[in-house]
C-alpha cells in the first residue's frame, strides 16, 4: 500500500496541486465565446460548427511590467460594461488596450485624398484600406480588404498620448475597420481604454461610453492573453 501511495497517488496529488497553483497564480486558460477580438481570436461561428479559441492568460506579467498600449488583456469588466453587453456576471472579457492613463482616444471619419497631409491617408497609403468581416463567415475567407481611392471614406482610431501635442493614428494590423465615430474623455489615472479588434462587432468602450463606463480599472486586469492553445490548428502567440 505504501508503494502505491508513493509511486502513484503522491505524484498525482503533487501534479494536481501544481496545476491549481499555476492556474491560480501564473497562467490560466479561458474560452473565448464571442468574436469581439476577431480575427486575432475567434469565437464560435453563427452555425455552431466551429469551436471557439481558448487562450492562456499570463497572470504574472503585470507584476513585472506596466500594461502597454496594444496588449491583449483578460479582465473583469465593470458593472456598467457588463450591463451594456448583457453578459453573465462571472465571464471575463478579452480586449486590446488602446488608451493608457493621460491618453485621449478618438475614432474619426476621414476622407482618402491625394491632398491629405498624412501620406497614410492618401490613395495607396497604409490607412487607405478598409478591412471588413463578412457576416456569418468568420474564418480565413471571412475577412476582406478593400483598397480605398480618392474620395472614399474610412474610420481611423487616433491616440493623443499623454504629454504629446498631436494625436497619431493607431494601427492594429489585424483589426476590422470601425464603422462609427467616438470621442472619449482623457483616460484617468489607473484606468485603461479597451476596444475589440472586431471594431464594428465588439461590445467595448465605444458602447460603454453611453453608460459613462468607458474605462476599465487597471486593478480589474487578470493578465495578458499570450497565446491561443486550442484548437490545435489555431495555436499561435498573440501580438
């Protein structure tokens, strides 16, 4: 009996204990039920024949460094944000950090023009492209990039960083182009502003703004979403 305890039961008990410790303090898995972060992270599709991505959240990283603009974070939403999204009371959210304390974020409607002082907003420029997600067609074939020409309209996210005089476009390569305008107050101390990469289809700060709940306390952040670990075909690190 002692041999069974030593050779089988004890190692299993240690492994289970370590698994709980790691999940509680270092890294924890989460299933992503929605497509708010599509295409970087995929939720289930409308027909229910695709498993949602599962991600690993690093719970230690923000004890070692500050939250950075562009990080994908897992967090507990505020009551106002949860109510705006009609989500259950125990489901964390996953979004991308767009604004840090002192930043001012705006989403503006702009016209592509050869005379635009910003080369990125001229035909052929980096921002002269509209990225769209086809309804109910999420997946590699569900994203379409449409080049924009003279006179075409798009929406651009701008960030005026704390201490800087001029706002600059914030480009997230994987993000779907917004279909709305928004003007946010300056991000308060110890708060962040988050948006989903699927800008038109994400319940995020641009929706919470109507409830005066546009900011998320940094203390609500559980960790950084670092990688997709399931399904196998989707395994990758998140940038």
